[in-house]
């Protein structure tokens, strides 16, 4: 039997999703002897609630280091895991690993995962889809769950900046009056070993709420603004509610809960509402009614990332944007267009370096001049990434990809660099077109 090592030494949330994808993919891994290296604190945070665990879990890094594996996969984002993975004895390595100062992240999904270390504006993909693709596991679409009558409401205390304390007290009082006979309990009082399939959670997205929904409950997740799949369940009949930078008020939220409990269409609401769908082959978020300013960018990212990472063409209907959203798209498009002009010079410089490297009489002055151009373009890219979050994930992604240039000669390095720059250019052109389509379709409907 082959031996597979999975390294997940991030916090409990990341471990939770790793264990779930391994559990769901047990049939695909039946021919492997599985070892899962985890952090003691993260494991303890999960086992307190008796979360089902997969086989082969260990916290003993020294034992893992002394063993040998056919395949090792690092799903962690922390730097020490990269160094440790670099020392692991494995015939084939997946995920990030570092050796002699060089960070190896050769597959696109690993490079995408590493972009999450920066300040990404939202989590485009669910962690389970990211981990599944790094591990090369077959997708398993979840089955639709039946809507059962709500017999219990669990409440999670929300930060007072988002949901003022007095409004939370008013909300609980209104819930009691709206649903007489339905017990309302604090989430911490709910026993997840009991049947929670007829229970509804209302509160912020966190690990406790994630466990509740994984046990079969439904969720209404309260957030200040759109953050994508951050701490959300992978599937289920849940609702993500954004206050759009404002605060929650008891009356409007009570009416929303009433619509969810009675399975009625949502009436006019001041919130932005999102649901989870799998009709694209991966989990993605859909919008009902108004959307946060970030949502048009989420749609563009979803389309482009699906193509870049899996060569999958995704067709999404462009939603109606507000004036503020269109202004934001125009600004990002303007910055991107200017950077693409500069990017043309980067490609020309890489071509010049490649030509000089192949020449029998390479001119060091020409080489240095073009390398200096590339450093300047890289500097500008980093500055844009630091100030434009909707462009940053793609700029970070290709910075990581360019770092995977381990050629032995300048000819090999320049050739690889040219291919990466050319791919980046096409990706940024595609993003430019997606932004332009959003503008054209909205302007045409005015």
C-alpha cells in the first residue's frame, strides 16, 4: 500500500476543512496509508466537540520526519510548514515546500493558495475545492438537503460594531414573539451530538457555526461586508447576510429570519443576501437583490480563476451594478490598462534577455539594462498590488509563478520567464475584458 502524508499545521478552521475533504474522499484514498500531521492546539479545538476525524492523525513531527512516503502534500499556509515539507522524504511532493531558500509551489492551485497570505479582498473558492485540487481528488458534488421545519433557533453573539448590543437584545425579544414555542438558545448551549437538522443558526461566521452547519443545521450568517467563502459551509441551504458597511437592526433582521423559517421569498431588505450553489462544478456564491461593491469583482475573479486554474469556461450573468460599483470598476480598469502598457515592456525585455543569452557574444550592458527594466516593472506591480485589492490576487499569483524558475542556465531561465510573463499578460488582458463587459452591459441597460 502506498503512503500519503498530508501536512496541515494551520489553525483549527483550516484543519477542520482539511479533515472534511479527506473524510469525503475516503473512497479515493483507500489505496493509501494516510498520515495527517497537525498542530496539537488545532486538533484540541476540534475534538472538544467530538468532530469526526480521519485515520492517521498525528502531532508527532519528529516521527513524520523519520518516515518515508510515496506522496506528501502540504496544505498549510505558514512558513515553517514549507521548511518542514522540504525535509520530508517523499518521492512526489504536492503543495508548497522550501529547500535551500527556494520556495517550490509548482502547481497553479498551490500558487493560488499562497495568494491568500496577502490581503485578498475575498475568498473566491471554498477551502475544500482548493485542497481537493491540490490533492488531485475527484470532485464530489453535495446532495441537495431538504428544507425541514425549524424547531430551534441558535444565536451567536455578534460584534457590537456590527450589531449594537441593544439591537441584539431587541432581536432576541422579537424572535421570541415571532416564533412562540420555538426555543432560542445560545449556540454554545447546543449539543452537536444531537439532531440539529431542524435548527437554525443566526450569527457571525466562525468555527463554532461551521461545526453546527456541518452537523446538519442551517445558517444565517451576519457579516459587515462581502468576504466570499471565509468561514462558510461548503454546501447547504444557508444565507450570507451583509450589512453593506452599515449595522444590523432588529426589525429588518427579524423579518428576514421569518422569511427563511417559512421558506418565503425575501421581501425588500436593506441587506445584501447570498446563497451557495454548485452548478459550476465548484462551490460559488450567488446574489439575491442588492450586492456589495465587491461582488462584481468576485464574479470576474470566479470566471478568470476557473480558467487559469482548471481551463474551465464559466458563463455568469452580469448583474445590475450601482453607480458606485461602476465607478469602482472603471477605476480598477483604468489602473489595469495602464499597467498592461508597462507590462508590454516587460515582455520585450524578457525577449531581449533571451536573445542576448543565446548569443555567442552577449552584451552585458544590454542584459543589465533589460534586467533593470524587469525589476522596475516588478516594483510597480508590487505597488499596485498593495493598493488595489481587486487586482492583487492575480499580480501575487504570477509573482509566485515567476519564482518557480529553477533553470540551470540564463537561456533556460529567460525562456521560462518569457512564458510566465506571456501567460500573465493574457490573464490580465482577460481581466481587463471582464471589467469592460461589466461596464458595457450595465451602460447598455441604462
